[in-house]
C-alpha cells in the first residue's frame, strides 16, 4: 500500500516536472509579450520527435547515446523551431493587433506542425527503443520494497536542473533582467535601451527549448504521438493560469500540484474524468482567482 | 504554371458542382459562425461554441430518436436548452473579459466534452447511431435566413445599439443607462441558442454523433469562420464559413500540402486583414462611390 503510494508520488513528480517545463515556456512568452502561444505544446511534440529520430539514427550508426545528449539536442532543435514560429506567426502581425489574432495564427501553426509530424513520422504511437532502457536499468535504485528506475530519476532530476537554471537566468543575468523589464513595460524597456526584438527572439528560443526538453521527458516516461502536443499545451495553459500568469515560480509549484492531482485522481478516483478535473479547476481559478494562486505579474483582464 | 492554372480552374468550377451534402455542411457552419458572432456584438470572445453545439445536438437527438418529437420542435427545444445553459454559464463567466473569457468558455467546452464521454444515457464513448436524416437544405437555409434577418434588423434596433455601445466602451454605455450585464447575458445566451439549433441540424445531417464531434478542433474551426471572415459585420462569419468549408474540400487536390497551404492562408489573412476579410467599410457602396467621385474630380 505504502509502496504503491510512493510510486504514485514519484509518478506525480515526473509528470509535474515535465508539465512545469511546458508551463514555464508559456508563462515566459505570455509574460514578455502578453500573448498566448497556442502552438507551444506542438513545439514540445516536435522536440520529442527530434530526440526519437536522433536515438534511432545513432543506434544504427554508432550505438546507444547517453540520455542527456538526446535531451540537449532536442532542446536546441525545439528552440530553433520556436524561433521560426515567432518569425512566421508573431513578428509580421505587428504591435497593433487584437488579442485574438495571434491566437488564430498560432493555432494555424499548431495544425501545420501536427500534420508535418504525421507526414514525417507517421500517425501511430511511438516510444523510445527498449534497448536504450535496458542499458539504463543497471543504474536503477533498489530502496527496500520498491525501486526507482534511472529513467524516473533522470526525468525528475533533469526537470529540476532546468527549472533551477531558468530561475537563475531570469533573476540573475542581464538578459533575464531585460526580459523582466519587457514583461513590466515594453515601451519603457525600449526607452532604456533594451533591444525588444532580440529579447523576444530569445524568449521564444528559451521557452521552446524547455518545451522540447519536456517533450523528450514525456516521451521517455510514456510515448510519442503527433497529437501529444494538444494535451501538453492545454495542461501547460492550465498550469500557467493556476500559478499566476507571467509568474515563473508559480508555474513550477502549480505544475507539481497538478501533476500530483492528475496521477492521484487516476490512481484513486475515476480515471475517465481526469481531464474534467483539470478543466474544472481551470474554470474555478479563472472565475474566483483570475490572478492565479501565487499572484500574477500582469494585468491580462483588460483585454484590448 | 499549367498546374497552377488547372488548380485555380478546379477550385472555381468546384463552386458549381457543390452537392446537397456540401451545401448543408456549409450552411450549418455558417450558423455556427453566427453563433460566435452574437457574443462578439457585445465584444465577448466566446471560444467554446462547440460545447453549446454538443448540448443542442444531444438534446435534439434524444428528442427525435427516443421520444419521437417532431423535428422542428426538437430543434427549438435543443436551442432553448443550450441557450438556458448559456444563460446559467454566462452569469458567473461574463464578469471576465478578453483572453480570460475565451479561456473559460474554452474550458467549458472541454468539460462538456468530458461529460458526454462519460454520460451513459447518450452512449458515452460510443455515441449515438441511427439518427434520422431529418436535416434538409430547407431547414438549414430557412433558419439561416431567419438569423440573417434578425441580425440585419438588430443593427438598427434599440437593443443592437446598446450592444454596440457595450462593445465600444462598457463604462460609457453604463453611464448612458445601458444595462451592461443584461446586454452581455442576452447576447451570450442568444449565441448559445443559435449554437444549439446548429448542433441539432448537424446531428440530423451527420446521422451519427459522438462526444469528439464537438472537441476543441470544432471550437477552433468556428472561431476561424468568424476571425477570417470578419468579426465586425454579420456577413463576415458567413463568408469565413463558406471559404473555410469550401477550401477544405476544394484543396483536396493538394493532398499532402493542403494543411501548409491552409495555414499560410490563415496567417497571411491575419497579417494583412487583422479584422478579417470583410470589415465595416468593405461593402459600403456609398464610400466606394465617394472614392470614385474624388478621383474623378
């Protein structure tokens, strides 16, 4: 009983950690640009396919790659995809648009990315090769009655490291400071000499790289399909609002809470209503605490 | 080059060979586009019209299939049912504005989807089969005509002017004595009513419904009709619904590339016409005449 419970806690941490990486990207883009990027989940999906392709090609050429190499390459690939999305679907719209315009263009991008994934990788469910996991099994931890696999440790560890790194980047570096300035007020930031276009590109790149990492981690834990981005995107959005839009630390905490709620409700309540729970929570938060649990840095209610 | 010309010719000639089923789908989508336009007349972005459509479809089907109710009555009840849900949902939800409202209504549609996925009496995940194909072009375009008449009259009416005022500036409207909350609720519930009737028509056209006929992709499609066609005038969503529904069949010849082409069309439209293809002045004959007059002089 206790062993299964601890297993559920680990599952919750894994899921929450991966969700957090998606949600942080959402919150960064929303914070800096005050825009919803609805193709963000699809960028994560592309990231996991990049990882999968890399593993499969490497396996036929040289052998099994270390997991962290796969993670880093997927992050770089997804980052580039994210920057391309910014250049195609956000930049040309200019600053005068209504809030619904970027919603529509990014949805269009999301559908195109889904179709591209179906075309390139097929619509069936894929997962990382068993051979890769066999090699990693040697590092599994056996603690008393239950075991923690290396993959589980890697997923939790990697998400924690990336979250920590991002926190350091946003709070302590000069570019992080410029990003926060843009989030506060774009016009003032520009007047103070911040290159807003450059910061926008970087924000997209970093947010998308985190999403790519999340894609690989989810792919390691579950499986990869061209439609996985839809669910990831919706969860990321829920978490962003839950934690307070534009609030990076809030997103981290909220992601862990939601990951926990989701695994526990699957394990101990009715699994079919899982998504109903998530959206029920979303609606209640929006209605009664639109700034999220931990406060929002932004005024999004005053829609243009 | 030859290929391009053939493609263009194909798309144009396709217009004259639209079958009855295509026309019905286009009409239903136009109705759905207008259902989203109605909340927009008070500036409310409702992103979950598929939820109301789902409710309407299920009510109508249960009535005709299990209770043997006459189809028009079933449609009316479906509309009223969806409108009532819209009214009840609207009371708490309409305090929000802009993106937040879009998200809440979107979440509402998701919850409706999960509800029908688990609701045994309507077949849960299996959906309902064997629905009578009651929907004819007469029903679809008859209702559409009524709706267009209503919207055309609305613009010049007292209520329509109140909606317009709320859309432009809520505080000013309130100060002028407009009941802002009432106007919003009315527009939102009417939109839900229209979506419910549209759902009933859809169900008796498709003869098979399932929870995921009304998923987020449907909501997005409906939003596309309005945003692409134009969200300031009621004939905008009509054009948008027509273009998108028609292109999705006419672009079949592009086979593998049709999503890329579709995506580019959407993005380009948003770049050059952020308010949609048809704006307030696009079809204003008087303005055109004045422009011609000015150039002549």
